[in-house]
């Protein structure tokens, strides 16, 4: 069973289009994330939700809007896609049951977005 | 920024040799973690070391942490071709929500 699954795996689209990436985790974790990995493999956090509440919102254009309908799902909607949005987007989840700050992330397999 | 920097950026070794990767960071941390990423896949957690620990082992992995130098190293002993991947360190700050900030990664190639 896949712990963190995201769809689609590949997304090819034209500039200006709107697209969504879906993510689901079956680990019972309370926190989910979106990370962006650029062509140089640099991984940067975009958003994080804890129990459906937005807790991390990095400097991301407001064309990117995360939505968490429940704590097992965190979707990413992108409006008016630009060439620079081309990257691999990773969803992840974590839990900190003992409150020690020792959160380990479990990642999905990524969505490769290509904007033409 | 807190982003860690890793060196070397790329490392090429033969099977059976040891591989050492280093990570430096800028702010005080709660813990530091190492992840592996195989080509075309998501990152997989390898090991976590807390700020009050100096060394940790897991199988063929050995991680050290020197908070005075703000640096960590990951040693993979007796490497195998299957260890070929990119390795990232990630730091968690002491304050605020525990956000993981990833380093720039080391690409390891282990040749048979």
C-alpha cells in the first residue's frame, strides 16, 4: 500500500492554464507539505498544513493555492501556469506523536510538471 | 537562510569503498536528518540525530553531528551499487513549527 500518493505523476501543459495536483496519505499523520524541487535538485518547502490548518506559507506566488479538505488530503492548485513553474512537486506527511520536534517526512513519488 | 550546504556536490566511488558526505548549516537546530533520493523518486528518510547527540549508527550508515561547527557527516560503509542516489541533509530549527529545510544534496555514484 502506498503511504503517500500523489497524482498525476506527469503533467504537461501550456502556459496560462490552470492545473491541480492531488495528494493523499494513509499514515494517519496530522501534517502535510508541498515541496518544489527545481532542475538543480534544490528542494524548497512551499506550504504545510497541520490538521487542515495552514501553518507554513513560504514566499510562493498567490497563483499557488493549497487546499486541505481533511487531514489525509492536501491538494495543490496552480493558476495561470508560467514557464518557471516547471519543476517536480513533492507531497509529504509527518507526525510528531511525542512532541519532541522529531518529525520525519514521508514523501510521495513526485509530480513532474512541464509548462510549455 | 538556514539552508544547509553539502559537499561534495558529486561523489563517484567503487563498490566496497566508503562514502562520506558533509553538511553545514547556519542556525541552531533541534535535529538534523538525512534523506536519500533515487532517480525519479521521492525522498526516503534514513536517520535522525538530535542536537544533543554526537553520533548515531543505522546499519551501514554512521552520522556525526558537531553543533559547535554547525556541521554533520554521513558515512556509508562498504558501499553497493544500490546506494547510488542523491543524499540530502535537512535541519529542523529550535523555534517555531518544525519545518525541515533541505540542503543542496550530494549525488553519489557507486560503480560495480
